[in-house]
C-alpha cells in the first residue's frame, strides 16, 4: 500500500474542490450534472480514459443527492 502524503493531497485537491463535492443544494446538483455531461462527452465508454474514474465519482455524488432529494418516478 502506498503511503499517503497528506500535504500533497491537500495541495492537489484544492484544484478539484470546486468541481467535485458532496451536493447539498439544487444549484450544486445542477453544477455536477453539467460536469458529468462534459466528462461523458470527453470519456465516452472508454474505461481506460484518464478521467473515467473521476466520471464515476461524479456519477456517485449525483446519485447520492438524487436518492436523498429527488422522489422516484412511478412509485405509487
């Protein structure tokens, strides 16, 4: 297992912090939807693309928000 250099992680994360985050508002949710659309346009179905993992992370963050805030369609 690789040792985590926290100072490097903090430094590198700062460039992503405004684009990858846990959503709490509709505006943040829409921002992640836009980001996901752009990532999908770039990555497509190429699982070996450098951004494929980031695309999956953004998708998971969107699903989390939807599970908590968007009612399911067709549920009676």
